[in-house]
């Protein structure tokens, strides 16, 4: 009977029927902070085949690294927990969080009213600038206002602010969004899209890996009206964990956050299709 009860308990945990408390390591008995992210959104997070001082294993052969991984690892350490990165498709992040499959989302996610109805957010852990990426040989390289993209094919990533802001351009041809950023880069290079939206750290990595592309920035008042901050998401019923993560996040200085992002940009792999 004892073995049967133990097996049932394990099965309940596996199917997400347990409470929203962080998972326990079966052998060590230590708490594990399960962090959901795409692992495909450099410099915030990416997948690599080699281990490093900042990487976390996500399979028997792959590792996750990036700004989100380092921030998540720091938070877990401050909470006395082990970190576990759970590679999750973007559209599945919030459903996975609310199903108990992960404990939090650290994935370059911006708080929006719609998302805030489903999950709770910390204060922002990074704030960026919204730009567009174009081909270097394009006549769009020297534009100074987003309205100069009127009539052009502009592409964003599905279910993100990258896609939502495109409608701020009057007369734009708002392309059907794609599911990953590497696919967006390919579309731009194939001349299907004339411009793709991006946060500046992401754009820096794309252009560094693809010298045929260029970044277009806009002065205040001429660019997109958008919140470029990113926050950590936790299930609404897990207020205790939210408070713990917020306290740990508050202990990471702004200078350290900027330094961590600079290091992530410098070591990120090439963002290619």
C-alpha cells in the first residue's frame, strides 16, 4: 500500500495536480524554482549545445543561457533554491504557469492588461527601446518616423507587443505574425518583410550576426508608443512566491542588471534563421 500511495503522489505531481508550490528535488529534498522561457530569444534567452558558467541544462544535450537565465539563477540562489529552466513555446508559457508545470516566467515578457488578468507580475527587471530592423540596402535605413513605414510590409512576433504596435503605423501592410524571431529574420532577408520590430538588445544581436541588416531607431515622439519593460510572471494564487521573487529581484541593482545584459549581448550566439 505504501508503494501504491507513493506512486500516486508522483503521478499527481507529474500531471500538474499538485499545489502551486515550487517543486522538490526527489533526491536532495531541496526546492527547485522551475522557470519557463522560450530559449530562442537572444539576448534574453537562447539554446546552446555547450555548458558554461552562466548556462543551465535543459536536456541531456542542450543548455539555456542569456539574460533571463542569469537573472533567474540569481533569484533562485537568493531564495536558497535550485534553478531549473523549462523550455516552453511562447504561447504555452502562461497556460503552463497556471497549470503548475512551471513556477514563474522569466522570458522577456511585458505586463499587459490582458496578461495581468491571468497572472501576477513583479516590477520590471529590464527596460529597453523599441526599434525596427531593415535590410542595409533598403531605402528605409534613414527614416526617422514610424509613419514612413506606411504602405510597407512590417512583421512582428505572434502574441507579443512586437506585433501589436505595428498598427500604430497608418496605412501599413501588417503581415501575419510569425512564431519565432529567427523566422522573422529569414522573412526580412528573403524580402518578404520590409521591416521587423524588435527591442534594441535583440536588434543588436541580430545585426551583429547579419551584416546585411541595419537598425532604425526613432526619437521620442516619432517612434512607437509602447511599454518596453519586462517583468517576471507568477501564478495569481502564489502570492508568497511572488513576494519572495520580488524581494530577491529588488536586491539586484540597476547597474548589475545593465552589466548582465551587456555580457549577454556580447556572448549570445548568432541570431539566424
